[in-house]
C-alpha cells in the first residue's frame, strides 16, 4: 500500500470512503471547502490540504466525491495543472455519461486518465467498507486501484469503458427511488388497513415483495427521522439522468417519470435539502395519517 491518495469532497459518503482508505493503511490527504469535515479523518491519520491544488501536487492519485457535475468540473480544472505525471483521477460522484466522457477528455488533454467510480448501497454501508463499487474505464487502471476499492467496498464491478458505470449507477438509483415510493404506499396501505406497522414491515421483509429499500429506508420512515443522508435534490438529479437515458435509448420509463413527479412535489413541500424518504411524508400529510412504529432506528448503522 505505497500509493498516496488524495480525497476531495468530505460529505457523508466521501468522508466514509476516505475513512476506509485511512483505516486500511493507505496514506491519505484530504480536502473540503469546509475544513471541519476533515477533523475526524485527521484524527485517524489523514493529512489536511489547504486547497484542491495543493492536494493534487502532493499525492499520486486523486479521488473526488462531489455534489454536482459543475462542482466536479470546477475541482478538476483547479487540480489538473498541479497533478503529478501519471496521476489518475478517480471520480466517485454521480455524473451523466456525457459528462463523464467530456470531463475525461478535459483530463486527457492535461495527460491525466480518469476512472469513473460511482457507488451504491448507502452511507451506512460505506462507513463499514461494504458499499458496492461500479467502475468504468481502462482495465489496467481498475487493476491498479483494486486494493483501494477493496478498502472501500466489498462488491466491485468493472462495468466496461468510461461511461458504462454512469449508466448502471443511474439505473440502480432509479430503482431505489421507485422502490421507496412503492414501500411508502405499501406501509400506508397497511396502516389504513388497521395492521400493526411493525409486524407489517417484518412480514413484507419476509415476503416476495421485499426490497433492500424496504429494509433500510422503510425502517427510517417508521422511525420518523427519514434520515438516509441523501436529499431530494440529489434524487431529482439522478432521476433526470435516468429519464435522459430513457429518451436516448428509446425506453419508456413510466414508473421513473411518476416517481420524479413525486420528488418534485416533495421538493415543493419540504425543500430540496429534505431527506429523500420524505416522499412518504407527502402521503402522511395528504391522508393525515402517520407511519410511526416503535423500535425502528433513526439512522442506519
């Protein structure tokens, strides 16, 4: 583990993944616009850089986990002049395929190769190094950084060339949002049908109707925290990517379209920073019926 990685973007997901690299013994330098987010990582042994440029000049390879394509491009253009010869850019943000290919071109002009590396599974899995990693790019880069990926995730897929990972990441997120809408409606049906919600959740979990989202975000709905560390604006961004792919590939995405409208309504009601599972609260508010049940966690561990 001689490689020195830089990690830019220390939000919920980025901090969890950077922490896994530190715990695995990698040398890690971190940076975020909010330097306080780096405090737990520095306490673990990471080094804090003063800027993205300073980080890029110091490390062998850079990972980024950022909130939007615009921010990814801004950070990329800032760090490219400082990156070492032969350095790679591992982009863990969720980007559209066209943005991946365009930004890879920007990096290539400066002699930097890109590996797209979006992840799926949730922050709670990332904290334990058990998130799923979806890589797109040249195989030699995938092989070189496989040790770092193993530190951050336990299921790692090389999806193919650049752009491939962005497609599957959008598909997995689209399914998660659809499942969340479905589990919200199912729980409300159980509640209005007079069932014990805790027992109903357990029965669904043991049934053919179960889903990963029901087991995780469904539990947070029943607690009332809705706190999955993923907001409505991010969900709308990812659903927008999915619908763009639907138009490009000629695939009607009826459920994704309906789910997007539910998120539009949630943003209007609660704001874009509201937690993604709060689409269930739309139904609770509409029917003046809560979905609370005792014994469910406020956060996933």
